[in-house]
C-alpha cells in the first residue's frame, strides 16, 4: 500500500492481496485523509484480491467522504484481479461507489 497526495487529492495504491491485516492500515489512512478534507482515489488496478473487511473499509470511507462533500473514487484497470471485480459486483458496490475503469 502506498499513499501520495497531489494538490487536493490523495492516491492510495493497493497492489497484491489485501485482507483484515491491511484493512486496518487502509482505514487509518482513509480516516486521516478525509478528516483533513482531502478527496481520495483508491487505485485497485494492481489489486489481485480484497476481502470483505477491506470492502467494509471502502464503504465506510465512501460514506464519510460523501458526508463531507469530498470525492471518493475507486480506480480499476485491466490488471485488476477477477476476485476484486467479482466482489464489487456481487455486493452491488459497483453501482454504489464511484468507479473509474
């Protein structure tokens, strides 16, 4: 996981597999950035797998960002793992979250 901030937007890049262990770190980063009034893009282009804990963190962050009138975007790409795409689809989050593919 890497975090960078450019102007008024933060980019959090998730590569590989992410589950409960990395979900806590992701939650801390997202909470801090949103509290500072920064819009967030979570880059999942190289994520092979995320579990339901990570998805819960993304949902919570999306709701906090929306409440603060901040953008919260998930970035997908051709290399995004099938399990990531499938989880977003099965849970209906592909319709609820702002996703750029």
